[in-house]
């Protein structure tokens, strides 16, 4: 983890993110958007509900954990 020195060149290697860390991020993202589901007039609410479903389904996809679902605008 961290820096490597090979042939006189420093390079930085990003530490690997574990599936547990990714699932923790996903769970926090769901909690932070809970209020949207309970707010009928929230802007773009249907897109947020879809995003939340994508977060829940994400661990079962072939793209997990490399490609996160995209937040609505």
C-alpha cells in the first residue's frame, strides 16, 4: 500500500477497497437518502427511488464493486 520506488521512479498505488468498505458506503448512501422516499414532492423523486433500488441490487451484479450506480441529478 502506498508508494513504490522502481528504477528511480516513485509511484503511488491506491490501496485496494474491500467489498465490505463498498457495502458500507452503499448502506450509508441508502440511509442518507431515506428521507426522499418519505417526501412525495421531492424533486426527481422517482429517479432517486430507482437509484436506491440499484444500490440494493448492486452487490449481485457483475459490475460489483467496480461500477457504482449513478446518482440522479
